[in-house]
C-alpha cells in the first residue's frame, strides 16, 4: 500500500483525468507577434511521436489496489503506438525487485516507472538508474531522496483522512454528542498514521463530534471482519465509521451484516468497485468512499512518455514536467458515483 510523500506537489483531480489531461495540450503558445512565446517547448499529445520504451516495476499485486495499478499502467501504454512497455512480474521482496529494476536498466529502457515495495530500500537502485541517464518516475511510495527520481506522482494519505473527516463532520452537523469510530490499516505504516492524523485534524472543526474508538486492521478482508466485529462488540452505539481501505471494508461490512447493525453511516477508502456499487445501491451503511486513485499509474505512463520525448505539459508555462504531482482524494457518494464507476478496482 502507498506511503505518504515527504513533500507535496500540484493538486490534481482523479478519475481518468490526471497528468494525461494536462499532457495532452497544444504544442506551443502563439504570442501573436515577434515576442517569444511563454513556452515554445513542445507539449505531449496523443499524436504519435518519438518511440519510447518504458520500464515498469511494481510490487506484487496481492491487493486489489496494487492489481489496479498494474492494469492502469498496461492499459495506458496500449493507448500509444509510440510506447513499448517492459513490465516486470513485480515482487514484495526487496532484493528481487531491485534485481528486476537492474534488468530494466541493463536493457537501457528510455524511462523507468517504479512503484517500490519499500521506497527507502529501493532508493539506491533509483539513484543507479538516474546516474545511468534513465529518468525515473517514482510512483506513490517515495524514495528517500529526490535525486533518485525525476518526477514523483502519488496519492495524498493525509488528504484522505482530512476529506473523510470533513464529510462525516458535515453529515453529523447539528447532532449533539455525535460519536465516530475508525477502522485503520497497518499501524506500522506511515500512510496509516497520516490518514489518521488527517481524520483527527478534520474532526477538530466539529466540536459536537468525538472519536470514541479505533482499531487497526491489515488491509485484508479477514482482518477487516475480525477488527470490525471487535469494534461493534465494544461500541453499542455510534454515528459514523471511517474505514481506511475498501478491501478490508468487504470484511467490515460482513461483520456489520452479521451483527445486524444499520444505525450509523460508513465511509470507505481507496475506491473499490464493490464500494462504488454499494454506494449506488444505497441500501446499506456504506454511503461514501474517499479515493486513493490507482489511475495514478496511467498518469505515470503519460509522464514517462513525455520525459522520453523531451516534451512538457500543455496548459503550464514551464518547459518541463513538474517534480511532483499529488493527486486529490475526492469523496465519492451517491451524488457523483456514476462519474467514478469506471475507475473502481476489483
């Protein structure tokens, strides 16, 4: 699962928009006179250009979100006739993933897109690629130094918690002594700490709302069910639940159904198709989910292609693509779920 970047970049929308929407711009800015254009650097577009070989290395797809990362990268690459994608099998073993990336470096790919199983542990191989003249697009889990990548693109874990908290706070506005509980992810991950911090910070804006319980699960269906059952047993009544991850949310919903509870609203996290479908049906406790969009992998391919073709981003004055892009954690509920349905992961 993702790790929070140490620095923030541009805030982007999600869904199929993202880097691709900005990359597909006009090729130059016409100043209408003899003065130089603000940006004469060609911008990437969908039209075929210089052939680019992109090496893609991700972790093992043992989670719905990670599998969606791989699918988004593959499908985006197929869109471009000028892109050849060299993709590794993926691994959660650090040494094995380093070996896979070194193989791509030895193949002399034009650009690397890397979602490291462990950003800190893979920093050196990122540096190795950059020193070999291969620009690296660091996807989501960030390397320890900006010297190891040309561009970082990823999600906003703090923003997930913040937007979940504000959504719940608004829904409970006017209710006195409202109680909320939290089903978090793995507590040893920085991303979990950031999601909780964002959630807690948002709730500070609603003095009538109080968090009364929290359990940490493990991003699996089984752990979600077990930990949710414990929360339900300990809390006879509460008004809202925020669950950090839609995969573990499948288990949480099972526990909720088994307990026969429907006296609260639930907000999920990440953007699974099953969550979108439940939100659309609107016949259970799940009313919304906060995105951590796997479409970032498609945008990473767009960025890699632009780097390989020495192009910038249409719509921006700068000659080069930005150093970092932070995706926005939109809240999806029944009012906008149809817009996001096609991006839901299984």
